[in-house]
C-alpha cells in the first residue's frame, strides 16, 4: 500500500490559535488487480503496456484509492512529486523472487487484461484474496506457478551422451579400474 500526502490548499495562518494550518489529505492507494479491472471496465482497453493520458492516469489513481471518500478535486491537486511516487509504486516489483524466463520468439506478445489475469488465477488455483495484492507481486506468483508446473525440459542427444560419459567416468574412478 502507498500513502501519499496531498496538499489541498496553501498553508494558512490561523490568527485565533496563532498556528499555521496545514490542509493535507492522506491518500491511501493500492495497485492491485481490483483497481486494474475497474480502470479497464471504464476505458475498455488494456491498462498494461499502453500509454495513458493524464486523465486516464488520474482516473487510475482514483481506482487505486482505498479511502472511503475522497475530497472534491483531490486528483487535480496531486503534485508532480505525488505522481512520481505513484509511478514508482506501480513499477516496484514488491517481491524478491525472480524467475528466469525463456521467451518463445515465434509467438506474438500477448495483450494482458484483467480478465486474462483472473483466468491465470483460476487455472493456477490462486485464491481470489490475491486480487488485492500489489499487481507486480501477483504477476510474479503467476510466473512462479507456471515455472513449477512446466514440464521438465528434455535433454538433447549431445547432453545425454555427455551425461553418460560423466557417469561412466565416475564409476570407473569409484571402481579404480580402467574399464
């Protein structure tokens, strides 16, 4: 979850209390499959891998909001530092796991939509509670499940011959003869 402070109005001085009044709002955001599907249902196009207009980006920030009620016009008050923080949060991997992936270059890249991610969750038996995880963490879980479910890679004939040579050499050395 990301929490950012949004300045709603310039800092003012309250003469009755002789203090500066800071009018900020604590905006809590979650980049998840739920927010992704809200955005895609609104704009009817894939969120991942597409350039977005400023309005589309701001709408995604509102879809990410966990606060029950947002102040009027808060999205227009987001500073460039706020938007940079949101972008960094969206791009963060949120996991220490890595999976080496061999890409099959014969196939075109697939357009990833929220429905496709839900399908992956169903087919991999990933519980629906995970839809509230950070999206990058959920996608890494999908990759890990795919890596563990993939069939074992067959050895080439040359690799198999080399394995047999190595085994024979180990056996000769263990038997202490020249075979």
